[in-house]
């Protein structure tokens, strides 16, 4: 969702890091991802984001080839759709993000994710406390500078994942300095909720999915022109009162059904839902 009073932009994170053991609705193969993206765009989404359909052995080159075919098939039905991938795990940022350049040069990519900070990632153990792990999702200030530079060079709007308040501080510093590439927007990730109570999953990093926590982020945005989204990792898109990625909880619903529910909620509060072309124009995408 973007801004406080403008159109609502709906982004769908199709599959996250999960498998069909989480829900049979989860798209995992390229064909399933294509079909699910089209259903979500038909239902009112503007942006679709997917994780690797190739498993842990997939390389950036493999991912570029699969995404290029996937995106071209989706764009044949929705020419203005805003689509972007995740990256494989492991290795230097410059290597694991390299498929974005291939996709941008092929003309199928308008935006790319930038995670401007570092945080601990892990799971809860059987006692409900963080299990011992050395997994740190780490991006140095040098990495962040390179990342923004690549977005500028490739004319990609940076969509910035905000896992902790420090991530937003970095993004705002680039904005104040006039160094933020055009079309940027931020996505506030809230941790915890039903997901952690229902089964082991990502540890509750950052702030919980509470309205006062959202208000704290919005207070940090005072004076900024950055549009914003919210995401809960993870929970129920309606039940949380915010939004989500990697849905979990009592209900077993598809991505398209969740988009339909958010569209209905937007109508109830008198907020129009932006089309992909409207979203790209609203954010100022350089490739709009």
C-alpha cells in the first residue's frame, strides 16, 4: 500500500521460502508461478515478487533464464505488470544479485529489491526462543552504496525492504542527499504474529505487527516523499490489519483470494486500487 491518502498499490509475494507442505496453493514451479501471477494481477495486484523456483542449487544465470521466460509469459497477458525476483542464497551480493542486470537489459524488469541493512535471521526452537544460529543477513554500507549505484545504472526503481529501523535510516540518508535512484519505495516488514505461534519459522525480528509500530515508522517518514508498503512475515492479511508476506495462520487461502480481500477492504475505506501502469507512474519509475 502506498502513501496515506493516495491509491492503494497491492504487491504479492507469491511463495517466499516455503514449499507445498505449507499450503497446496503455493506456486513453486515456473508454470504455477506464471498462472498465479496472472490470477493475482487479474484480481487487482500491481506488483508480483517470487522466490527461486529452482531450489538451493540454482545459480543467478539459471534464475535469469527462468525469470525471463516466466516474465515474458506474464507480460503477454499484463504488459504493464511490475515483476521482480529474489536472489539465490550465498555468495557476494554482486554475484547473487547479478541476474537483475540480465532481466533489466531484456526489458522485463522495472524495479528491484534493495535491503539496506543487516539483521539476524533464524528460527524458534522447541522452547520458543531463538535457536542457536550464525545466520546474519548482512549488507555493509559499501554493499548498500553499490546496490543503489546498480539500480541507478540499470534504471531500476529500488524497492527497499525495511526489516529494522536502521534500514530506513540508511534509505532516508540517501534520499536527503539526493542519491536515491528514481522510483524508490519502502516496505516495512513486521515480524512475529500467528506464524511463530503456529509452527517454527523466522524469528520475530524488528517490530511486531501493531498499529503503533507502523505509526513509529510513519513518524520517521515525516518530510520524506517515499511511498510505503507494509508486510507481516507472516500472518493473515485481513486479520492482522496490516498486510503480509508468506501467509500463515488458521485460514488456507490462495494468493489471488487474499488480493481480492485487500481490494474489497480498499473499496470499503474509499481508496482506489492502482493498476500496474498507475503504480509505476505514481512512484516515478524510470522504466515506466
